[in-house]
C-alpha cells in the first residue's frame, strides 16, 4: 500500500524508521502532473532500492517572474493513482508553507554549470532547483536519487551539488521517455494546441538530424547547429531560445565534435517553452579513419 505523506515531520519520522530497519531508499523528485517519464523513474527506483519515494512539489523558487508557476498543471488525485500503479511506496506531497516557512533564508547555488544553456534565459532557476532538491535530500535521505536525462543540465548540476556538498547520495540520470512521434514527454505538453503540437515535433526532429549528420562524419558544431535551426525555424509557432553543443562535464561550447557531446535546445512553441537534448558519443577511432580517408584522396 502506498503511503501519502503531506508533512515534513511525518516524512522524517518515517524515514528514521525505515533506516533503522536497514531499508535502502530511492527518491524521484517531481512537480507532478505525472507522465510515463516520471513513472519510468519510479519503476527503476523500485527495482534498485527497497523503498521508492516520489515527491510532488511545484517549487515556487525555481520559477521566474512571468513564468508559469500559477498555471502549472496540477491533478493530485490522478497523480496519486499513477504513482501507486508504478509501484511507489511513499508519495511525499509537502506544502509550500511547510517547505518555505516565513523567514526561510537558505539557498544552494552551483556555480559555472548554471551560467549556460537554460541558466541564461532562466536566471535563478537552478538556484531554486538545487535548493529544493537539497531540502528533499535532507528530508528523505535517499541512498539513490533518480532524474531524467530530458533535463540534462539539471541532472548534471544536481550531481555536482551532491558531490561538492558530500551528500553521500548517488544521483542517476535515466533516459528520456518520448511520445511515439519523438516528442519528449513533459507536463507542459498539455499547454500545446493541435497546431503547436505538430510544430513541437521539430525539437526531436532537429536532434535526430544532428545525430544523422554526426554519423555521416560532420564534425563542425556550427554546421550542426545551423541544420537544426533550419528545421525548427520552418515551424510557424516556434521561436528558438538556444541550440547548443557542449561537452557533458563542463557544459562548455565545443569548437569540434569529439568525445561525448550534449546537443541541447530550448524552443518556445507559442508561449510554451520546451527543452530537449541528446548525448552523442563520437568514437575517436572513427575520427581517425575519416581523416585517413580524406587524406588519401
Ligand atoms: P518535472 O516534474 O518536470 O520537474 O520532472 C521530474 C523529473 O522527471 C525530472 O528528473 C525530469 O528530468 C524527469 N522527466 C521529465 N520528463 C521526462 C521524460 N520525458 N523522460 C524522462 N524523465 C523525465
């Protein structure tokens, strides 16, 4: 039976009991309006740890002014059913008042990694994310925490936070779950009109194009970015926030495609800001053989 826990103190007591029993705890932090992306994380947590905890908290600290905090989709009853069906043992559902009581004044900030990609267009966003995740880690004390590759920068930032602050928590990033046509699942997809839903496919299409071009031997990030931008710009409701190619550790732009690269993009489809990404591994042996072939011509 899944337990629903809506207070921090009850959650802490429960965790203390579980730890005493020697149980391992897996945590999946979410903002709710659950979909298969979230549920795949819960299933993995359930497989790898004794107790799978899913948290649902729409975190005001990670939304900027003018962003969609107020209208972010919420449906607790539906989420409760879905979490239960995915095998969650505990659903932690704290209130904003409990998480940020009057006088709250402590924030966690990961430097450098948050200055690029989504950090540029959403100042303060990652500070809100790392703060709430640090709090959830402090309350739930998980052995392992599960995040989605869909939010690639977020997963990298949280890994860094856990490491830098010696939290002793293993942070895992799991593959992006997609709709049949390639669109990455997101709670925000519900905002899209029918026409916008069509245009939204251009994000994953652009990433697929980049992958294909790299496979064909393209090693110039500028050319890949241009090819992706062209696909997205064709869509009437699309406005590009960024299309970037960075390394997967420092998130720094690359001047040549080599090793492991993160191709990441953020696009407004109408008023809805969507993100997607893919990691491409370029075999250095591949590079050499291509170079050798060219040289022989
Ligand atoms: P959110 O509720 O959007 O804050 O997401 C909660 C967690 O689910 C984060 O770790 C996300 O990266 C992850 N997530 C969201 N969408 C997907 C998806 N399509 N596939 C895999 N993980 C996802």
